[in-house]
C-alpha cells in the first residue's frame, strides 16, 4: 500500500531501498510522492482525468444549428461545413 511506502521512506530516507523492499519502481514512487507530501493521505485518492475545459469545443448554438441543418437537408460533414462557411461569409 502506498502509505507504507512513504512511512518507510520517512524512516530510512532512501527511495531506492524503499522501491526494492516494496517491489515498485522508483518512477512509481516519484509519481505519488508529491501528492502525499503536499496533501497527506487525501492526496493519494484517485483523481479525475476529465479535462477541466474544452477550448476547441463547438459552441452550443452552432451545434444545434448543425443538427437542425443535418436533419433538414441530410448534408454530409463537408457540405455542411461549406454551407456554414458560405453563410458566415454572406455568399448565399
């Protein structure tokens, strides 16, 4: 268990020895150590890998427009893109 790794490391102060003793890689130890050092036991819980933001996400209004156009016209992605760009440029 990871808590035992850190307790042992605090006792002996050598990461290589701790890694050998517990059968883990030093890389694994170094991965978890900052979380434990900063937050203690709560820092060891699983963290979400879910992104905090989506900078390239399509705005909701445009997504709804695409869905509506797709249902109405049955255009594919290329034609929809061309249609939306030409509408934005005032070509149609």
